[in-house]
C-alpha cells in the first residue's frame, strides 16, 4: 500500500514537472505572421539564426512511415540561435550550461490556434536566457 501511494505521488509530481518544461504564449494572427515576427525580433536583437527546423513539415512527411495518421500540428517551426554575450556569461558560471545551447523559440499552429514559446530554464544564470527569450517573444507578439 505504501508503495502504491508513493508511486501515485511520484506520477503526480512528474506530470507537474513535465507540464512546466515550456512557456507558451498565444499569438493573434496566422502562423506565417508569427514566424515572420519571431524572425524579425531575433534579428532585431542583432542575433544570427543558425537554423530553422521545420518540425511540422517533418512530422507530416514521416507520419505514414511511422504508422500514424494523427496530425499533431498544422505547422511548426523552431528557430535556433545564440547570444555570444549571454552564452559566455552562463557558461563561465557553469560550463555544463552548454547543454542549453543553442537557444530556441518555437512557433506552432494546432486546432487551438497559433502559439509561440520557449523552454523553461533552471534558476540562476540561465534566467538571463529566459529574459532574452521572453523579450524576443514579447516583441514578436507586439509586431
């Protein structure tokens, strides 16, 4: 009985932790407008976009190959980029913060609308990254 209670509590807390792995904002507009706004906000900070991952296209293209007919996203892109200044600060504080690089902002559209978001980061120096991403998304939402 004690094991069952412990298991139930751990499943409950694991679901809470899992739910807090991303910060999500609703976007009032089209997917194309959202990606344009995010790209403009990133470039407006003087940052270079290393790569745009077209995750939605990949999932659609490979659905049959993996035996699925479920549409997860209507569209989904992930922008990968870095800030040399912030990256240096967070990695000087802890070289293992390299695990969080490059930073990313995702944009997706599903049945609930268009959304922009980013990963959540641990307390401490990585909050500088959180602030950067929040600022970029805020600019994209106001674009």
